[in-house]
C-alpha cells in the first residue's frame, strides 16, 4: 500500500476517511492527519459529487465497481483527473464495514492524448486509420480539405471508396497483404498513390504507412500528402525546360542522360531517343573525359546541394564537328535521386572572338616590344654618341680650366698692383671658369646617361640615404611643395655610388616639383620587391625572381600623355620652356639606373599626376661598419698652398693640350714633371728615371696601352710608386688582375686645380705603398 503509485483511500460506512497512503498525500496534497475521520465527499467536485457518491453507496452495499473516470479536488482547490475503482471492506463476520478506493492519476495521459489529438488535427496530411476488414476507424480534419469528407462521414466506411476505379482492386489487395505479412509491412513504408476526392477528381499523393497496435488488433495508419502543386510545378518545370534556348541535360551518377530539352537536341545534333539513357561521355572528346570525370565527381561528393562548377569542353556532333561549350554543372535532387543538371551553351563565337583578341593582343605586344627595342636602340645609340662627345669635350674643358687657372694666377697678381686695369680681366677669367664648370656638369650628365660615368659603388642602406637627404630634398622642392618620405622596414641594401643615388633622388624629386607649378605633394616611397613574371611595365623588364629595392616618386601634377612619357628619358627632350632645362635630368637617371643593372617605369595620365619608379638590384654584400660619414662630400674643395717638395710626377695622357696644361699647373706648384703621350713611352721614362719617380698620374683611356695596364707595369718596375688615375669616361678597363691600383685616387675630368693638387700632394707624401 505504501509503495504503490496509486492513491488508496479507505472509508467507514459513513464515508469518513480511515486510511490514506503516501500516494494519496502526493496526488491530493493532504497529509494523513489532515484528512483522518473527515468526509471523503469534501474531495468531490460539485459536478460529479452526486454520481460518484452513488457509486460509493453501491460499493458499500457489497457490489464492486468497474473503472470510473472522474475528477477530484486537491487541497489547493485544483482538479485532478483520475481513473478509480471501488471495493467493499468486509469484517470478520462478512458484513461490509466500509469502502476502499484506488485512484490512478490521469494528468500525464490526458496531456499526451491532447497533444496527439492536436498533432493529428494540425498536420496538413490526410490521416486515416483502418482495421483488418478495410473499415475506416478514424480520420482527421485534413481529410475534409484534401478529400472533401468530414471525419464523421468516413468513420465506418470501407477504405476502398478513397481510390479511383483503375487502382481500387490493387490497393485493396495490397492492404490485405500488409495485414497478413509482417515482413511486407516492414519493407513498405511509402507509396505513390492516387486518391479520389468526394467530387470525383483525383488527388496525386504520397502516402506514408505506419501501424498502431490496439487491444482489438492492429490498425493501418495512412498519412497522405497532396502532391498536386508538386505535379503542377513539375509540369511548369518541363515547359520551362523546353522554352530555354540553352541545352539542359540531366545526368545520373552512372553517367547516363536521364533528362534533356530541345536545346540539347539542337546543340548535339541528335534526337531525344538517341540521347536518353546513353552515356554522356560518348559525346565528349576522349582526351577530355578523365578531366571531366574528376570535376563531376567533386560536385557529386560536395556536402552542399548548391555546389556547382563551370566546365569548358568540346562536344562532338554526329558529323564529327567539335563544338566548344560552357557548362554550368549543379547537383539537383529530382525527388528520387541526385543528378547533375548541366546547362550548356555554344560558345563558338566567343572562342573565335577570344582567339582574335589574343591574336591582336599578341600583335600589340609584339609591336610594343619592337617599339621598346627601337627606343632602347635609339637611347643606346644616343648614349654611345654622348659618351664619345663627352670624353673629348672633357679633355677640352680640362685644357680650358687649366689655362684659365694659370692666367688667373698671373692676372690676379697684376690686379693687386693695378686693379683698375686688370680687375676686368680677373672677372672675365672667373666667368670662363664658371662656364667650364657648367660644361663639366653637362658632360657629367651625358656620361651618366651613356653609362660611362666614372663611379665607385658602395653598399648602401637606402633608408639611411633617404633620411640623410631629407633636408636637401626639402630645399630642392621649395616651400610651396610638401614632401612625404615612406621607407619600409628592412629595406635590402644596394650596390651604388652614393653620389649617383643622390642624383637619382634629387633629379626625380625636382622633376616632380616642376610638374606642379602651383604647389603639391611629392611622395617618395621605398620598399622591397621580388620581381614576378608579370612585371613588364619597366625599361628594361626586371628579371623574374630577382630582388629589387623599389623607389617611387609620385606627384599630383599635370601628368604626361603616353607619347611624352615614352620619350621622358631621352637626352635634351623636355616639355619645359626654352632656357628652363637642358633635358638631361631624367636621362641622367636612366643612365645611372641602367649602369647599376636596374629598371625604370613611368605611370602617368594627363591631369592625374605621374609616378616614376626605379628598381635597384639588391645586393647580398653586407653593409660596412658605420664611419660617421652621412653622405657624399659636396662641399667646395679648398685650394692647396705651400711648397710641394722635390717630388717627381710621371704624367701620361694622349691629349697634348691636357698633358701640357696639367704639367704647367704642377710645375708652377713646385713639382718636377715627366710627360709621356702613351704607355710604351711612359715605360721608357720609368726605366730611365727609375729611382726618381714618386707618383704616376695617368689617363685611363689611351691608345696602345690603357691606364690600368700601365699602372700594373709601373708598380712592378717601381715598387711603392703611388698611382693617380684620370678619366672622364668609364669603361671596364680597370679590371686587371691583380688590381694593385684598385684603391688609387680617381680624378674625374675636368678637375679643378685644387682637386689635382690635393690628390698629388696626398699621393706624394703618403710614403711607399706595400708592394
């Protein structure tokens, strides 16, 4: 009694409670002491009190009762549904002493039944239950909407009335087999059915079968879903399929064609009956089948139903003609299985047009390459001409400068005695020297353009050079312009003459300034670049995979038309008014970058500004230890004064005017000078004056024997001799082995008297060099 889940209540003959188990406490909410000897009728709701009391009296008379479904009141006044049975309590003499009731709470069952009923009525499917004899036991409200019958109209009727005449016998026979064969029931869960409505129309449906076991036997439960809209959609789909001009083909996982439209027939040139259930692969070229199989397998294996891909392939018509097609392939479930839906389009015209565009692009690229080669050849020819002219012009400027200095010394002395007479001549000589210096600057630019500039490359850190030049660049662009310098972290070092890197930056910055007459921004950007295959917008194109430091100088100025940009690096070409520019600034940049093995690029549009890009090859050589030097020495050279001492200079130059004027300058400053017009003549003098020669001062470019070779011979004949090289024209003639003169001072023609004297004095007084 204590362990049962049902409430057990005992009452005496007057209906007073005498027994109350724990389940009664849980179900009714009263403790045992609260109800002891109280009337049981206090728990009867008014609406069932009289009926339930009569049942109690019947049990009191000794007659047991069956199950009674009723309600009772809890202590809190709420109603609890219960299923009860009553039985008399007999004494030892057989008389009825009271009544015992057993109550089972139905709250959970009622909720479950309510949920089941609500679910049954809420489902959109028509649900019908039938027994073994084919009679309809129950039907839900959806039967009225789908079949036109109210549930009460179907109960008790034969289920065969719900099937059309042409399928009725088969469906009745299937029902009998399902009731008889449990194995068939397990295998048959879904049927494609046709249900007949009350108005005689047919409902296409899909019916799901399930079974309910009742005490009276099993019931077959059918849930039929209306597929009318699906069938209409399928009909519209097929109509649309045929209306689409593209070829649409369905291919199953076996590779067979299971669906196609008229567009497929037109594309493939075959009628429908020759295509359905045929392998799609036979329509493809043999060499493409393996590739397409792989791509199709990826679509089938993809987790998403929306997975699709585009496949380009030729298809073969019956006459053997190959048609290029673009195929959008999508996985599609047709209700029974996953198939591939292939939407194909004939792209013959597109392929033809692309081939024509490719041909034209190739032709344009070929013409562009030819034009670039012609420009490069023209620039190379100009460079050779400029280099040769600059070499000869440098020698003339050296003669002019030397004799101007000699005359200036004489006239300055006369001017101190009679300034009124001789000062105008002093001024004239100063003007001659200034003109010579301007000529020297022009020849230096020409030599840089022709890649024959004399230079001494060093390993440089571009970021440090940029920062050291910030003040110089700000001065160069002026107050009306703004300068931004952005150098990336970790810039690779480059191998370049410091003065040449300064020339590049100053020339590009000044060029950007001049493109913005009303002011603007000059933006200098430096970063690292590893050249790729597509880096072709440079002159010359960079080597793929090579490391470069990229320096870009961008302005917001007037920009250039393409034909102007193509000639930007030509010497003497300028768009500035006459007298404002010699047109050598960008030509100098071109020569320096080319000599360093770098590349140049121009991006410009009229009105949109210009970006000049320099690619300098990165070097693997380590940066030198800091020396405290922050940049190239650009200050004026102080004149050397005082007695030179009894030193002998061997001066070698094939130009007599240069040789004579230089010798006079050195002689005037106290040096003994031996002169030779070429290398063999110089060696004769060495043998004759072996013990007297302290310094060899030789031109680099000479007939019969170049200066580097002469320096090697003289160094062997006169151990410890000091060497000074002169040149205004760089060639790989100094690359002798062993290069004992490699560290020798190098005087760039035309040099000033002060530069000459300083170099000679330093060499003559340096002492013997190691042999």
